[in-house]
């Protein structure tokens, strides 16, 4: 969050004072503002992101129950981490959640976003309604769906032809399906918003040219809209990856990691080790694994997609 | 323009400085000085019983300059929240607990105030309570907790209307009768026993009772002392086999893993007549009462856990929470206020209010108020159970240290849903 703030601030402020800045000051020939401009954001990032990160890294080599002082135990937490079957399973589950999240949310939010960028009659009202889930807190959403999915008094009790005995949260498949569905319900509006903004930026002249060439709506969507949305898709996917890795409230409230350990994803496992078993050392080690994995994935996505070069999709226009 | 740039830079610098200072102000400085003036905070397990705690606090605040504030923490997260704030400046002055294992680590970390000096000034703080209960919060000869709320044995509750409609005249006295009742109710299309397995601890209650009835109270005590071989014993396997038989007979239906007690799911099953029984702590009464007072008073039935033929455990043994306690944090700013507040725990008003919502305080004056209970019959029944029980085993998840809880609860829920078999359960319990 803080880095994007810093990045965003730079160009907007640069335009203002710079033009009038005389070159004579201290011989500074830089056309961009100095490091001082980034200082507030950097300090903020340092205090609230880097310092805790370092603290967690240190804690991962200690044993600490939240009372008194942590004691160093060397690599003990890391050794038991890699022998813990729940940990290994949780990594696979997290991966599954990320993949299923991307597969379900991306197509839906692209279609909705592109539609919402149009000029149809009821667009504004319907867009506003689609937007509502984003305004609710994750905890509220989870409690809501938990109540709706009660096997005896909720939807499954009324629709036994679909849900059978209503044991939706009592099987691994059912519990994962519910978590993916609730995630989709909750986050699709956000990604829709990204695509709506991006789709509005596509120059109409492209569509005009295409229709002169005889391309229909579908052809226009695949040949103009999708390629033009490439950078937005990458942004959205990175956010889904990081969001998927840190999914927590919905798991805690909807399934409690269960049945058994069937939906104990890595972030929930971390919570369980730290705040249920009060083994903050082991919890910190898992947290660090999460940081490393999410950073690696984000880097990989950026590299593979060529996003780091920030190639414009509007070249030649 | 130039000047403007410098001003902005200066402001940014100042802002950064302020941020740093705020941070410095946040860290460090525990102890009584940083605690709020004229307030003491109670960390409280949040549930339907909080109304009584609040009433007592209102009584106390009416005459006290230092006000008591009740901080309700949702039950499921109570223990985690307490452990994380105990050694910080945000620690509560008084905190709810289960005595014994639940405060041991706090006592070891020197965070709990021994109450012996208070007791010397006012012996009633000790003598007003049944000794067996008071001693649960005595560690290494020092008293660390004053009993509050009540004793909470686990009982087999029933919907008497459902049983009557099914032709079941009395709650099951033996395991065989329970299995018969299960069959009768199942054939009528009713879930025989409501189980909030989503919370996992309601499932554990079945293990606690069956192990006690089959093997006696000694097995778990040995396990707690570190003798893990008892889990492989013949009795242990017998108890597990009986549990498996009960689950396979469809006693809990098939969707119990999706039901919770804490969100009202399983109590609603019982109250709406969709289920016949529920094994639950005595708080089932106040839970049902806050939803539908008439149901609690007229339809809700209760009985002891059935006895097991040939079992080694006494049929009057109980499991559950022996009692709840208030303990005082060592860093409290107003120890005397805390002391005065704790004196209310044996007051007539407190006992009467607790009895009124179905709780059962363990003070020496409890018995004379039982007639004034919301349901005198229920209060007396419960009081006699506790008085006559040869053994009252504290719930396994409270008896073991907190780090064992996840393992225990995962194992019992996996055993019920069939993800692990007897060997899997034994292995999990031996890993503790």
C-alpha cells in the first residue's frame, strides 16, 4: 500500500514546483525531486512494514509464549516447520485457493468491468448494486454466509435437491467450494472496478476502426478490449495472489480450518500456531514463509508478463 | 515557488518526526502508571450470562469513585486475546478464567496478584466458598482466584416434547437405552442428538464422559501426568468403539460438522424440536432462556450422562467446568478497588442473580437461594449432582495447557467425521 502511495505521489507533485525551480540551488541538476519527497512514505513503510518484518524474522528463531522475554532456540522452529504435515498440506491448499480464486474471479470481473464501462441505460444503478459486497467487512460477510448455509435453518435445508443433507461445510470439497464462492462474491466487485476503469481508458477510435473493418462485438472484445486490459489483468492477478495467500477471516469464521484440517491454509495455520497454541516462534516462521512466497510469486508474475517494463498498450496512437 | 517548496519539505520533515515520536510513545512503559485513571477493566468471556456481571458492576459503580468497566471478549477467542494482552500495558485489571491450568503460565510469569493478603483482611473471601472449588485456583499454596459465576457440569439435555411424542417416557439411564432412543428418534425423521461439531469442543464432551464411564476418572488423570500408554489401553479402545458405534448409528445425523453451538445452531435444533437431545454444559439453560424463556422453563429437560454397564467409572461422576474465577493482574493501579469488587462475589445479590439465570455459584450461602432460582427444580438438581459427584473432571481442553487444545480438538472432530480411526486418535493423543 505504502509503496504505491509513494509512486503515485511522485509524478503529480513533480510537475508543480519543478518548473519554477532554478538550477542554481546547491547545484542540484536533478529534474526530479530529491529523496526527501519520498521520506514520509518511506518512514511509514519502514515503521509499519520493515520493522515488524525484521521482528518476525528474529522471533522465528526463538520460543516465546507472549509472556516474558523470547528465548533463542536456533533453527528448531524451522526444522519442525518442514516436518509438519499440516504445514505442507496448507501450502497446497493455499495454492489451490489462489488458482481457483483467479479462475473464478478473473473472467467474471472482466466481463462485468467491461460492461460497466459502457453507456447502457441501467448501468449506473446495477453497478452500484454489484459494488455492495465490497463495502461489507470480511467478518460480517463470513457470519452472513455461515448463517445462510446452516444445514437445518439455512438455504441447504430448503434445497435438499442441490445440497443433499446440507453438510456443506462438513466435507472438504464443500468447504473449499464455499470459501471460493464467498471469496468470489466478496472480491469480484473490487476487480470489476479495476477493469471498469481500465476499459474506460481504451480509446474509442480503436473500436471505430474495427467496426469499419467489419469486426463484431465478440471479435472486438478479444482483439481490442482484452489486449488493452493486459496491464490491468496483471495488476488484478497479483492482488489476487497476495490476497489469496493471506485469506484468513473467512476461513476462521466459516470453517475454522476444518473439517479436521481440510481447509487449514497457510495463513490460518500461522494464526493457529501463534494465537491458539501460543507458539509465536513457530507462527513467525510460517509468516516468514508466506512473505517469501508471496514476494517470489509477485516478482515472477511481473517478470514473466513484462509488466516491469511498463510497455504502453497505446503505442502508435 | 521556491519558498513554497522549502515549506513543503519542512512540513514533510516535521510530519516524519511526529510519526517517529508517536511510535516511541506507544512502546515501552508498562506498569500501573500508564493505566487509565479511575477505571478498572475486567476481561470477560462474552456470552448470554454477561447481563448478571453487568448488573453487579452497576451496583458497585453506584457507590465507587473508581468505575469498573466490563470488556466482553467473544467466547471463542477469549483465551487467545487474554494471552496476547496479559504482558502488555493493555492488560486487564481483573480477568475471567477457569483456574488451574488456565492461569498457571500467568502465575509463572509473575503477572497475577496473590490474594492472600486480601483474605487475611477479609477471611470471607475464602471461607464463603466451597473449599474444593476455591482450591482449583490455588497454586503453590497461594490463592490466585475468587470463584465467580458458577459450577458448570455437563448434562444430557432434551426436548421433553419431542421425547413424549416419540413415546420415550424418561431420559436414558443406560447406554443401551440411549442407543434405543437414538433408533426411535431416527426412525421418526428427527436428528436424535444435536451436536455443534463446528465448534469442536461440544464433540469433546462425548469423549470426556464416555472415557470416564468406561475407564473411570483415573485414565485421564494418568494421561495428564504424562503416561501416554493409557490411550492404547483396552478401556480406551472400548470407549472409542462405543463412540464410533453411536456416530455410525446416525445419532448426530450426517451434517453435524456444519453446525455450531456458538452461533445458536445446535441449541435451535433442540428448541425447534428437530433434535431430541444435546450434551452440553449447564449454560445450555441460560442460552435457551435468553432465546425463549418459556421453552427453557417448560420443555427443556435434563438428565445425567447414562451409565455404562460394566464400566469402571462411577455413574455419578461429572465432567465440565468446575468453576470460573476472577483473578487480579499484578500491575493493577487500584488493588483495593479490585478487592472490594471481589467481595461482591459472595454477596447475596450476586448469588441470587446468578441463580436466577440458571448458574450455580459455589458459595456457602447458595443453598438458601435455590428456591428463588428461575427454575428451582433445575437449580437443586444441579446442586445435588455437584454435591454428590465422587469426581468432577475439568474439561480436557482446560486441564491440558493451551498448546494442546488444537491437537485435542482436531483429533476428536476428525474421529467423529471419520477422517481418522481409533489408531489415529490414539496417536494424536499420545503426541501431547
